[in-house]
C-alpha cells in the first residue's frame, strides 16, 4: 500500500509530466519524484523533449546520493530498452533505490519489462497509484501505443443553443479573446491541427500557434475530399505560409493541390476519405495527438467512425436560434444511440464556459461515414 508521502509525490509527478505536453512527442510525457529513505523529497524531474534524458534521469541527478535506499515515484513504468537514451530501470538500479512506485504500465513492446527488471534486482515495485490521473495526462501517447493511431480531440466553439455561426454565415467571434487564447494552448499541446475543406474555404484559417511562448508548431492538416478539378486549398491560402508545416489529405482520384504542398493521398470511404487510413498515416509521421477544429461535417464523420477520444467545447453566453450546428452527420438518429461522454472538467474562460469530456473506452467504433 502506498504511503501518504508516495501519494503526494505521485500527484507532484503528474503535474511535472504535464510540463512536457507539446514537447516530448513521439515520446510520452513522464514525471518522477525521488523520496529519500525518510520519505522526504530528494529530487524531481520530467521528460522535457524527445531524445533528451527521461524523467527518472533528471530526478536521480537532482537527488544525488540521497536516492540510495529511497523510493522513485514515476507516472509511467520505467523503460527497459536502449534507444536514444539508456534504460531507466537500469539507472534506478544503479542509483540504489529500494522501492519504485509507478502509475501506469508501459504498453509499448520495445520498452515494457522495466518492472520485472527492477524486481529481479531485489527492488520493491508497486503499480497503479493514481493510475487514472496519470493515464489522462498521457492519453495521446497511450492511445497510439495501444491502438496504433493518434489521440483525437474535437474542439468547437458555439453559442449556448449550439450554433457555430449565425444564419447569414457570420461567425467571428462567437467566443471571447480569452477562449481563443486557450485554443492556442490546445494547439501548442497537439502534434497536428486538422480541419476540413469546408472550413478551409469559408475561413481560410491559419491554424498555427500564436501567443504561447516556446511552443512547437503543430502539423497543419487539411482534409479535402473534393472530386473535381479544383482543390479547396488555393494558392495564397494562409496554411501555405512558412509558419508551420502543412499536409493536404486528398482522395486518390482527387485534385492536385497547389504546387509545393505536401500531399497525402488516401482511399475514399463513403462520402469522404478513409479516416482510419488518415490517422494511421499521421501516426507513421510521429503524430500522437490531433486537434480537430472543424467543421461540423468532418467532426460528424470522426464521431461516426468512433475515432474521437475527447471533446472540448467553448460555449459563449449567447443565443442565435438559427444557423449551423456544431456537429452534423454523426450517424445518430435516435436518443438511444447518443454517444454518452464522461464530463471531466468545466471551467470559466473569460465570459465563456469550457467543457471537457472524454469518450468512454468501451464505446464501440463505427464504420466510416
């Protein structure tokens, strides 16, 4: 059973791990706290960037000799392989720790086995402390490790009656400057930002991160299922500037995007593109987290395909009574088939309300719409 000091240390490790969001992909975010033999904090650290030292190494360096006989509290099972860095399980053994407490087992075939290595060296090992909280913070990497695709967050902004624009098409700005700034934080934590052709044509979005210090720009992805000769991404579109990389996903028989654009050709599925193939291709490019920003039809296709993991909705205290809804074509025709979510957070952002909900893991996947 975990001690009070270990529980407090794990909460701290989860907080430390969150500092790596947007910087460690395709690696996980991990936090570690070293307690000395008396249970006092001796060192702490987190994985800061892919290719750099892991959380355990940072924490052990900070703890020094105080780690000997102490306890390492880690959000993810210490790795057991040599990649760009050495195995953390071996580093903990060399440091002389007596106990390791970790939250979530490592599901990746190449890195798992750290707990067994530690136990074989005579170290006491405990698993599962605050596992749900640690899983939530590392959802993107765990989704890819377990399911072979990136974690998908659908973000939308709407009025209280669920409208994303007025009847005349005007939509700027439904939510406040504070909410829009918070969206840039979401972008900064994501590997890719994705919109559909309709949003591209209507808004000419830029999709890059602004106002977040030290942010790594995400891959900008336009999903264009057009069958005609003209691409939805025209020369001079804002997504074609050099602020961030851009990928245009088109059908195998689709139009040729502007010269110089990075193009991904995908098979069709129903009235759109094969979303499973899209996510697999993005995962192969190192994308572990996708922020789906629009529009309603593409969001509906993702929901219908069962590949939305989290929903973040920004609700403005306004009513329109008419205009497009946030979601269309999800395949739900009766209340009994509604996709029920787990509400995990509700917070006021300026005058608006930000709701965050996750899709239960038991929710069945559907065929592409």
